[in-house]
C-alpha cells in the first residue's frame, strides 16, 4: 500500500427526497506521474489512483478515470440526487492494486 | 443570442479585466467553516507608526478561487498535513518511548494560543524560540529522538497542527523585554537592501503592496497564515523557507532556515502582524 493514503468525504447528513446534494471527496495520495526522474536519472515509477467511483444503494453515481497529469491529493466534487435514505459508497483504485473504500449514510428529512 | 449582445458582453469583459488587475486588497470577509470570523484587516500595531496605517492579511491579495479554499477545512489542502501531524503527535518516538501526547495530551486544549505569541523569549534557554525550535527541544531533550530538519515536511506539518489551535486568535508577539535585541536585529534586516537588485523587504511589502511585480500580486508579507499551503508546490511551506525564497529573489546569498538571522526576521515580521487573526494553515498561490 502506498504510504499516507487517507480518503476523506463530505456528505450532508440529510437531504430532501429528490434533492441534488454536493459531495466533496479528497484522498491523500502522492500521484507520482511516471514522467519524473530521480537524482541519478532513473524514472520514478508511476503510482497513481487510476479510478474513482461513487455508488448510492448499489446504483452507480459517478465513475471517473484518473490520468497521470492529475496532481497530488486528488479532490473530486460532484452532485448527486438523493431519491431515498441510504448509503453512499466511495471507492478509489490504486495502481498497485490497492482499493480504498469509505461509506457515508444519508437520511431523508 | 444576437451579435449585439455578444459584443456588449465582450466589452464588459474587456473593461472589467484591467480593473480587476489594478488592485490593492479586496473587501471580502473571511469566515471559516461558516463560524469563525477572522480579523484580516486591522489598525497597525504601534511600532509601525509612520510606516503603514493598516495591516492586511495576504488573503486579500489572492483571487476569489484561492480565497475560497481557505474558508472550509475540507477544501483546505493544508488540513491533510495537519492530520498527518496529529498521527505523529500520538506516536511514541525516541529512546524515552514518549509521544507528544504523553505530556501535552490533547493539542486542542494544551496548544491553544501558542502560535499567536511565537517567536517568543525562552527564559531557561536564554534565546528567542520559534515553534519548531520548541518542538525540537522536546524531541531531543524529553523524547530522546532526533531533531527534525528546519522547515522539513514533518516539522512544518507539526507547526501547522499546533498553529491550528490558535486559529482566529489575534497575533500578539512580545517585542519588549529580553526579546527586544532580536527584534531590533530583525527590524534592521527588514529595512536593509540586499542582493544585486538591492531590495529590502520593505521595498515590496511596505512601499508597493497591492502593486504587481511582474505577474505577482504583492501583499504586505504578513505571516499570520504560516505555515501556508501553496498551490505552486502542493505542500505546506514554513516562513523561513518563504524568507529564503524572497531573499533569493533579490539575488542575494540567502540565510538558512532555522538560522539566527531568520529567527530575528520572523520575530520582527510576526510583530508586524500583531492584531491580525492567526490563519494557519492558510492557502495561497
């Protein structure tokens, strides 16, 4: 596992049924592009988060492909409608095969 | 949309752009997390009599987009490093097997107000100390751990975490008593022209704040927001590293972060911020 990786998510605790809410996500990750060289001229191997997904009660909300040009600690903000109470599930996929997951519940009201 | 309307919009855009470029500090107000109201403009401390009337946070000289990043802790990338420092705070290190938390418990209680008064005279050591020096003193003498390199990643993250617990409090650095000699030294450095370009700190940050130096919008060089997350290098930057960058830009040989010269300068510049809210970790470009 790449070091210092920690996912963070900000979701409102509740929303009106059918409302669009703003979701903010950030994962601390070095996002090494694979384009840089170290002091002795060797290429530093690529190590990035290559995919991010968000699902609500099993239904996909957003599925993002991330590329090496995206800078360190990728921040992704998007909107989602909330038809019912339930749980958002966030998943980040690392180049090294690791998967980081976090969930947030949301209530209607 | 008609051709006429398009032209009108283009005209407005054309006119407003140079106006936006013209300027000094804006009139926005800073409220962090919708609850903490910050003092970002206030009457200058007495020792600045005749130099500037009002001290203004560097936040006012940045674009709206950069400003907004500082208004919410989730959006503030500096908080990533604060979290990392919190992990270090709770981790035992060194020959004594102690963590910061073993003596200082919860920083949200024990570190309140610390940053607002530093750099500060330490009676026992007989010297002016910065937050990082104090942290290293603990590491070496109480934990039996190695001192962190000045302004290196962990040191500056720890300073940011400690500073966070003073956020919103007014800077109140003491400049009299035993610290006075260091303060005078710092003041002299501030007003002394250095380098091939023969610039002093005051030439940019006192005489020309609000103006542009090539593409850079000059602020008053207040350090109430340090350590600062800079978008240009995507990490926290310590104030001594910032000083070093400025001195280098005058094309002078720089002092080293952690040197007595920079401690004196930090003390003096921090005292120029007296009255402004501590903003650390702030966000700048």
